[in-house]
């Protein structure tokens, strides 16, 4: 049994709802809308699942970013079906709300991941390094002139 995971569970539940809506759209002969909604709506969960097995933080973040984009696309198609009066409001409203919730969750995951990645870069770039050359050494933010005198000068 997989450990509980909010975004994975939401995306899976959403995909099931999208499958039902797509079936309804096909019955109404709305094939293109059905196809677009199916692709975007089910892709969210697929990318979230792939992210769970990411090879690195960057891979995880890339998959979650794709899932976020797919969620926004699904929301577009849902709004279009709603405003185009293709699906009744009472049928589409809960699905739109769930999609909006997924967009918010994925946006927070991606934003947090990017901020964390940026903080990691800052820490790594400011790390103290020791560099030694024939004329001296740079250590802990200071340049030390090396020479025959054991009391090397620190600049």
C-alpha cells in the first residue's frame, strides 16, 4: 500500500472524474473537447506519479511543473465547457473546484521547490574554498601571501 500523499490522491480522484466527464462529452458528440480534457486531466496524475520516482530534486521539480501546466490546461477546458454551456453547471462546478485546488497545491509545490533550489545554490556559491597558487593561498575569505618567511602576510 502506498503512503498517503495529498497531491497524488487528488490527481487520481480528479482523473476519474475527468474520465466520466469525457464519456459524457463523447455522448454529446463533443469529441475534440472530450479528447483535450481527457489528455490534460489524466496527465496531471501521471506526471505526479513520475515525480514520486524522480532521480533527483531537479527531475522531481520538472515533473511537478509539467503536472502544474497540465492542471492549468485542464482548468481551461473545464471553463470552456462551462461557459460554452456544454456541460451543466451543477455537473462541472465540483470538478472545476477540484482542479483549482490541484492547481494551488502544485503551484505551492513548484514554488517551494524552486525557492529551496535557489537557496541551495546561494549556500553552495558562498561556501568557503581554499585555493593555493605559487604566490599564495586564498582561504576563508582571505588571501595569504606564501613565501620563505614562516610568518606569512595576511591581506
